[in-house]
């Protein structure tokens, strides 16, 4: 079902960190008899819209699930098209992101990406690293289980080297070895297209995240839908396992 339209409550805080699973590009294109690539192109327009909306509404961190580790299993032609769109986005949008004061960062196994894309990412991160506006995280070649396994592997290597006592490993220590270290966990996760799962996205970080699912396909997701999701978040009481007031 779609998010019920409602107004944000100015007296209640907006989420500090919003994560979005941008789903439905292919279905959007199929409904219109268009190639899947066109759905991805239109999805990029929604990315621009939501980045501006997040900044306007006072969100400080925005994490977008752009390409999962499982997406490498898609047909090679579609993967190549997605990589081409990613190149285009990084080249065209960097100046605008920098102008908006956005601080850009990528999480995921970037070593699996083509070298020229890795270079574009490194340039974007370096150019925007001193910006103080919205923190934009783009998850590329990302999988939550792989991230957790990598953190566990690093801790095991430290124990083996005698640099760490196993008794000192706790939740904070593991979190310090995730790619999102230093970044607050998402307060709100939005998934478009009607699917109601998190698909291996930020498994550790979403332990107490509020979820909002909408039937809207990602290319149709606009600032009004984003604001409605923020209003839905504000209407909830977050208990973190305790008894409500």
C-alpha cells in the first residue's frame, strides 16, 4: 500500500539518518513497454529529487542502496548498462552535489567495480570530504552479510596477531569495523515497490530502525512521498525494547 499522506510534525524531530532501498526500476519500465535501462535512468532522477528533499527537510545522513552484491548475478548486459549509468551519474552529478555541500561516500566492495569507476568514486569522496551538508552514502556492490563477515575476519586477525583479547570483543568493537563506523544507525528505512524485506542491506545497523514500505515504484518516488515517509516516522513511538511512556 502507499504511504498515507499526512503532514510532518514540526514539534517532532525528523530522522537523523534515512536509508532507502530503491526498488522497482525494472517494473516501472516493463509497465510502459520500455527497456529496463530506461527505468534505471528515470530512477536516477528520483535520486536527485530525494537528495534535495533530504537536505531541505533537515536529514543529516542519507544512505541509498544502489547496487547489491547479488546484483552481479544479473544478465551481463544489464550490469554493463548499470555501470554505464553509474559512470554518467558520477561525472555529471559531482559538481552539483559539491555545490549543495553534500559529503559523498561509497560503502561496499568497490574493488569489484571497474577501475575507472573506482577512480571516479575516489575523486568524488576527496572533492567533497570537507563539505558540511548532507552526508550521502551510496551502497555499491554491497551486502550486509559480507560486511559482517569482513568485520569478524578483521577481529580474528587481530586476535591471532596478539593485538586483541577475545574477551574485549563486544558490540561496539564489531561496529567499529563495519564500513559505517562513525555514522549513526538509520532511524528510518524506506523500501519502494511494495516489497517488504531488507534484502541483505545494513543488517547490523537496522536493529532498531523504523521501516516504511510503499507500493510506489522508485522512478515515481518524489519529494511528497519522501515527506510522507518522514511524517509516518514522526507518528511512531520508538521504544528500543523498553516500555512506552
